[in-house]
């Protein structure tokens, strides 16, 4: 159902600046008799000092290599934002979260300083001219690497700044504010001489004051139609006033800005969703929203008007009028019928390309062709050319030249993926198949093409000078773990020559190729005790790598953490793997088994072979993040991170139909392995997870007595509240009623006998994991007399951002594990 939101409907305008009060953490517990009682009304709590130190550890700078590979920009990052920052006004409209005072998407993580690193000499220069309160949001190198454009947030808007690389000096470029609601608000245009920007209109009607008396009810109505598969989305429009407020926030004036700060506005003020300037800077592809809007769908499903404008503000043509995507066919391979996904070819001055779904976009319709790629060059007076017919669904395209582009197609249902070479300048040329595999088969992944920035500032394929070869980089998944690589791939022979492969005891990946032979590269290298640093490598000469950075260990007190990639087998013969962490100074033979925190996230597969593949690397840096389970190493726990929990549905079988049986087998196998290794006390093991991992946690406590306690963060527990699919499940509730009901732990809450801690952000923005999921699960457990606790974090989304929230989360987790795991008595399951 959807609400028709039009300007003719009586409206009640919502205030754009309503403040969300910072309230104490809502924490509920039960006593022995099962009676609810409120505890800790005083507010946020602090965890032990060793956990606080992890939260407040210095953050390394972001490293952004320039397109010419001569300089790198290093962006200094401060500590976590405080709750006062996170609790600032925020609008939640059509799936967007908007800061109403700045006309920008809500953001809380900013850079505070900039430095430039010379790749050749290693010289570091601090950037001058920055204000004391920089708050740098987005940065973008110019194609010639002479400039860096960046946005700076102020209390009343987003400013555009420019960094002169030669002088290492920054200055504000224009006084006008950017509209950054649906994009960064700026991009380089036709090379490095000007910027294409979205401005807040200089003359715009003020936002009308909010009415104090409702103009009438807000109605929902469905006129019927075919089955559709719409997920449950948060932050949807609710009233006609919401629709007007969204329009007001999206009002944008496009403009071109010179390096001297001269502003040339172009075209009318638009309710703009997207705007893309052509590589030559002469044309603008604008996507405007069309009313009516929906109350059940996010903004990218709204009706759209796709138009072409000249850089002088003249409308050239309407490219497409796309209706609201209200009723898509069912299935993960479903798309809207008709033209979609318009864009510019990166290797041409002004050539449009787009897709057109066949068979009505319905994956259940048997058809030889499901997608077609078209192109049309300016001045658009010739008919569109068909570039390629796809048997499956379009995935991606990388442009190179008239003789080279790479197209990838996928089919989710079968997990098939293929990559083709096409010749865009010769549309009649037959596509050549380069790679074909199952998307879940990571061992067979050929790698991703190395890209470079052309003179127009667009990303294109990096090739050998004769265009006969491309370069591929990848994680290099293998039975011994990930070993990143660089290959030179001959497009004629379809053979790859390996130029580089990461060697133990390091995890090293190529991030840039510096010459046409691929013999000079920049890599990121790390080991268990060495955080990622950047190096220049000569692959031909055999010289030692030259360090570009020397970032220090952020948590020296946790040096000595031992990490091991373990492999084991579950009852049905499926191979499993996990990463085992041991706290510093712990010796299993000397100290005996310890309490364990197991943290996991189930994934669906179509084959047991793919499910059994090893993921990750034993040589990566021991990242002790406050968001993950490794933080509990500081408290002496053994941590089993990422034990694979594959849910397999081979052939025509659906994975979730045997979800519970497979989940229990995987958990039992993981426990048996850590007990066998002598590091785990079988009677003191906790299970935890975030999002779908929280769903897993509740199910394991519901259907087993393997664990002493559980921690479930931001989860969903009742699948009838996500009736049109979840995770990778593309059947709806009415098609798979028994599956939905059987795997919903809420339906079996009376079986939970072990303590369960529930944590959730009050403003969760993730599809399906509405806060009511945790609230109702808690109410069920509390009413049934279970040991449980619900913690709702004010102003937090699906991931938690404020320092106070994260510190309190750690206090809750540490306290829960201390009460019910570390100091547990007797055997688990009793």
C-alpha cells in the first residue's frame, strides 16, 4: 500500500528542527520471580579502563592516493563523536537521514586535518589554511593531481574548499553552501579546471511553519495488483507534510565553479535526486523526483524524470519518465520493466548508456534475454545502439575504449556470474567470454580489473600500451587463507601471468600499479603485530620494499595476542573454519581452558563446496575493535571470531528450510573444536552477534543448551514482521509459512533457558531490524520468567556511533559475561 502525497492534499507540515532529547539509557531487567524492574536510571555507564582504552585508542589517518600516483592525501581522524553530536536534529524521510540545518546527509565522522605525502621522496607536508574546527567530510583529487576539492561542515551548511597541492595550502572556494543530501555535492568537471556542484538555492521559499492542528487523517490505500516483494523499510514518509519537507530539502541549483571561485549557475531549481555531468562537461544528466510519493518505499523507488540539460541551462530532451517502482516482480533477480540505470560512458566525451529489462523484469519468466545494454552518443540524433544482450541480470561495466569494455552479469537464483569483453565502438562485434564461475566460489575468483583515472576524471580500465592486457587484483582466497595477488591478464589468449602474491608472515595487497608493465606497485602490508602501512615495491628488481608510512600500533598493551585460523568439520561433512584469538600472556597448557566468546554471522550457500571454503587470513593485523568480539581479549576471554555458520540449499532446495538443523550442527562443531584444542571451558561459552548474527544468537539459545549466555545486538526475532523476505530469502511468508515460523525465535521464546542480553539502537535504520523486534522479544522473555535484559540506545542507528553509547554497550557486555559466563557454576544446559 502507498499514500498518494500530492501538493493538492491538505498538509500538516512537520517542523524541520525538532530536537531529539538525550534521554538516559532505557535498561530493563528481571528479578528471580520474573518481575520487571527499572535499573540504572542514572544514565550512561563506563566499562573497565582496559575497555575504555580500546574505544579511545588513536585512529590512524585515511590514506587517499592521487590519480597520478605522485602524492597521497592523509586525513587525520579524531576520536568518536559524543552523544551531543549524534543527538543533533535529524530528519528521517523516504529512507534518507538528513541534517536539516546543513542540507546534507547526516554524518558524524569527520577529518580534522590534512597532510600530503610525496610518493617519490617520502616527504610529508602539513596543509595550511584550515580552520581550527575543520570537520572535513568529502575529499576528491583533481585528475591532474594539482588540486584536492573537499567539503567542510559548519553549523549552518556545507562549504566547498580547495587544496593547492603544490603550495600545500587550502582555502574556501565559494561562499555559497552545497546541497549534500543525496551526494557529496561536488565533482570535478571536464578535467581539472572547474567543479560541478549542487548548491542550496539562493532564493527559495522558507519552510512554512508547522501547523498545530491536523488538517485531516493520513490515509493508505491499495488499488490491488500483482504480487510484489517489497521489504520492510524504515524512515518512510508518513504524511503529505513529509513529502513537502523532502522536496524542500532536495531543492538544488546546479552550477559550475572555476578554480578562482567564479560561480555560473545553470538550469532551474530542481527537486533533484541525482545529477551527472558528461565527461566533456557540456551536458548534464539530471534525475528529478515525480509525485505522487510512496509511504512504503524508499526514495530510489519513487517515480523519476530523467532529463538532459546543457551546461548553459537549456533543456535538451526528456530521456525517460520512470513510474514509481511499487510492484516489482518477486525474487532477488527482479527489476523494473523498461529503461533504467542511465549513465555516461567514462571513455567518451558525451555518450549515454542504459539498461532495458526484458520479460517484464520478471526472473520467473523463461527468456533468452533478461537485460539489454544500449548506448547513444551526443547530439542524440541517431537511433540508440544495442551494445549487448544479457541472458542474466546486469551486474557492472568497466569502460576502457571503443575496443574494450568489461561487462559482468549475474543470476542470484543459481549464483552464476560471467564477465564478457565487448567492443563498444563495434556494437555488432560478438562478446567474448572471459570468466565464468559461481559467485560464492571465492577460490575461483579471477580478481577485479585495475582501474585508472583518465583526463576527464573518470575511472577506466588500466591496460598495457597495446590494449592487449589488463591487470587484475584480488583477495586470493585459498585453502590456506587469503593471499592477495596481482595478475597480468592477456585478453587474446585469456591467460594470466602472476606478478605478485602475498607471502607469509604478511598480508599484503596491491592498491596501485605504477607502470605499464605492472612491475612497480604500491602495496598495503600488515601482519599480526604490524598495522597496515604502505610500501613502494619493485617486483622486477627484487629490492626490499620502501616504506611510505610508519603508523604505530594503536594498542601496544594488546601486543602478544595470538591468532590462529582453525579448520574443522561438522556432522554432515561440511568443512568449517574460524579465527581463534588468545589473550596476551595466556598459555593453554599452563593456564588451562578459559571462558570463550563466540561471535558469528550465518550465510547462505547453494553448495557444500563453496560453504566449506576458507575465508580470511591468519596474517592480518589483530584489529581489536570495540564493535567486534576481540575487545573481550582485554578482559582475558578467548575469542572465536567468525566461525562459519553456512546454511546450504543445494539444487532446488532452499537453505532456510533446514536453517535450524544446520545452525545447530555448525555451533556444536565449533564448540567441540575449541574444547579439543584445550582453550575453552565447555561450561563457560557465550554466543553473540549483530543484526543477522543476533537472530542466530536467539535461535541457538532457543533450540540448544550449548551456551551459558547470549548477546544479541540490533536483531530481528519475529519473521512475520519481515513478511516479504529477509537476508537472502526471496520467498514471502505466505509461500514459506512454516519456514518463517520455525526459524523465528520469538515463537519459541518459552524454550530459552539461558540469559539473553538484547541491545538495540532506538533509531535503527536497517531494513527489517526495527526496534520493536527487540522490545517484543524482551516482553516475551520477561513475561515467561527468563533471565534477560533490554538496552535501548538513544539516537543510535543500526550501528552505534556515539562514544557514550559504545562505552555503555561494552559495560553491558562485560557485565553480562562476568555475571553469567566467567563466574558460572556447574555444567552448561543445567
